[in-house]
C-alpha cells in the first residue's frame, strides 16, 4: 500500500504541528527524517470532506489538510494484483 498527499499536509505530534506544507522548507528535512522508517499503525479518514490521517509507530501523524477549493487531493494505492485506489471524488470516498 502507498499513500499520496498532493498538497496541504502536516505532521503532528501529540501537542502541536511539527511541520506542514506551508512551513518554512528548512523544517522539512528534519521533519521527514522523523517519519522515515516508521511503521504505519493506523490509517483513518476524518471530517465532513474526507481527509487522511496516517498514525505512525513513533506517535506522529501525517495528515492531509486541504485549504483550497475542490476535493482533498490524497489517494491510497493498493499495489497488489487488483490495484485498487481509494480517493475522494465530489466529497465522497471513491474506490476504483
């Protein structure tokens, strides 16, 4: 399985936002180092318009967080034989 968040994302710990797509890019490398190699404990969707929450083994969360018009631009890809993709279309979860 793979996840894609096109834009408007953030990384959170239990108490704050560590870094996000609108943060100073100087913060990105150290933030990405904190999530690299972590196991995925859970993947959830939340919100009236579905957003993605990926819970990692070090208790960090990677979230989609769309701030522009349209659908939240994220997808989950199943790279096994059936190649299903979960994404949002017209505000609803769509499995293709």
